[in-house]
């Protein structure tokens, strides 16, 4: 299955909603025609009262056999920019604009073994993949991390549907994945698919490479609201445009730049494509790199940042971080 990024917007009706874990709402959407949603697919959604305010992306957890209904799961985040709050307000009978399923995280069929790893709401695309692999009678394992059982979406579904193939890890019980054990002594061709917070994914990536595994067999999907630090307000100055802007804790640098009338090129808004990167001329504080596009060496020298997810954070000696940027 190859990537599919061709956006076609359609109307969808909410036909069912349910709270399936702490602050996680499952939303079932119905469309008027058959759509294809291979494992790893996601949709873009127009959120807000006029359905044009903001665009958010949500992975597809499940589709019905007819291909006319799909399920997504939405975490209501503490520092929500409005998207998750809007999604949690939806009720059956309402309609909204969505794209037909898009694909940036395809499941490749035919590997000798699959490791599926999820943290928190990152389980959503992994559920779909696991169900496909089960139906194909493939060799796979699921490793799922969360704060507690109550914070786990699809907890009962996974236990009942995948039995001993799924392993749960709970922070509240001091249970953590042994990443070295997970990524060492693997059969040639083993593939690992992961989705979750940046801390988890960076740790898995390091362990995967340190154990000599093929980097092309490590596949991932991100969500951009996770970082190394709590989101906080910071300031950005663009000398070439003679602009100084404040970036709130509930908005991204990309949002703030666009709010000030700066025309930006961007696509994924998840820190994956790199189109929205800006040049850093000066930093007073630290850069919280939340993307997976820049290399580790690029992040260390702090010359570029992906404006859709990465942020500036203060150091101990200052009250607010400040960055100086060159924006094309």
C-alpha cells in the first residue's frame, strides 16, 4: 500500500459517539458512498462552528464492511487549540466536512514479524493494523503504553480480540517497555510500526538503530501535541518583516505566523513533512523540537524548526523564551 495524499472533501454525518476512556471519545462517521480506508489511514476534519475554522487530522480505527462508516478516537487535550473540544461536543445527527481517507502510514504486507507499539491515543491506527494482521494470520505483537487502564482507548477490544499477542504497560503501576529487549535479536525483515508521544518514539528509534535493525523497517505516525516540555507562551521576532509576535501556549508557531498575515507553506501539521520549517537566527531559551522530520544533528545545532509543532521554552534565567526567525 502506497501513500495517498490526494484530498477530496466530502460531507459526513455523526451516527454514534461514546466515551471509551478518560477524555477519549469514539466518533462514528457515515458517508454517502463507499470509501477505501486501508490500515494506517487518516482523515482530515474541518473543525469549528462554521466547519472552516481549522483542519485537524485523526487516524481511522475501524471501518464497517460496507465501507460507508468509519470510527475515529479523539483525546480531549489540556492545551487544546479548539479542535479536540469541538470534536468532543459533537452529537449524533450533526454533519461535518471530512476528507476521504488519506494514507501516510501504510502497512506493508508480507513481513515475517510485526511489532506494533502505541502510546496513549496513538493506539488508534495501531488497532486497525492489528485487526488486519490478525485476519491475515500474520505473526505480530502489540505493545500499548498509557497512564492507567482507564486511560486506554480500546482496552477491552484489544484484550478480547488479540489475547496473548497484546501487552499492556501502565505508568501508574511502574510498568514500562524494555526497549532493548523489544528491538534486539529480531528475525531479518521484522517491521516495527509505532504511534505515540515524541519521547516514546525517539527512545524506540534509538534502540532500534543501536541494535542494528534496518531503519527502513521502522515506520511511524506522530501527533504534534507531545513534546519534551510543557507548552508555554513564547515570543518570535522576524527582523526581515519587522514583526514581533506572541505565541500562546494553546497555539502553534505556524498558527501565530499565519494570524499575523505571514503566508506559510505547510501540509501535514504533525511535524512529518518539513514544509513549514523556518530558519532560526537566535534563541533566548531552548527549542522543543517535536517533529520527526529533522535529524538529531539538525536539532542539536538549532538552525531550523518545524513551525507546525516545535516550540521555544524558557530557561531558568528568563521568564519567557524568545526566538529570532527568518521566514521566507
